C-alpha cells in the first residue's frame, strides 16, 4: 500500500517535468482518466492525518477508500503498461524485420595499415 501511494505521488510530482520535455508523450495519454481529483484529495487528507498521527506518536492507517483507489489505479497502470510494452516490442520487431529486408552496402575493405 505504501509503495502504491509513493509511486502515485512520485508520478504526480514528475508530471510537470514530463510536460516540459517535448520528447515525452503528453501526460494525458498516460494518466488520462486514471487519477481523479478525488484521488488527490484522498492522498493529501491521508498525508495530513499521517503527519498529525506521527506528531502524536500514533500510526495513521489509510482509509479504505484510498486503499481501494490505489489498487484500482495500480491495476489500470499495469494494464496500460503491458499494452505499451507490447506495442514497443511490436515496433522494435517491425523495425528489425524492415532493416533485414533492406539491402545494405558492404563496408569498404580495410587494410592492415588502417587498424588502430
């Protein structure tokens, strides 16, 4: 549970960095429809409660709603990640197959004097 929350918070924290990098796909294509505003409220309410609990010497347990949303978000991210990985493998395979079909010129002959 703590790892899921940490991963979610890290993802949210890194979104502005990805938005600045034009080589990265837009954040909406990766996280669109997964993390909702209510999820942000749940996480920060839990963080506030955990801080208060730490100051009082008690451990704060995450609310059931947060746990359920973290599991749902994790499942959806796994599904999207698997689909993206399959697409990447397919693209690499196609690139290799295309490269094998194209005739390549032979490198020029080397002489012993050209060796390093």
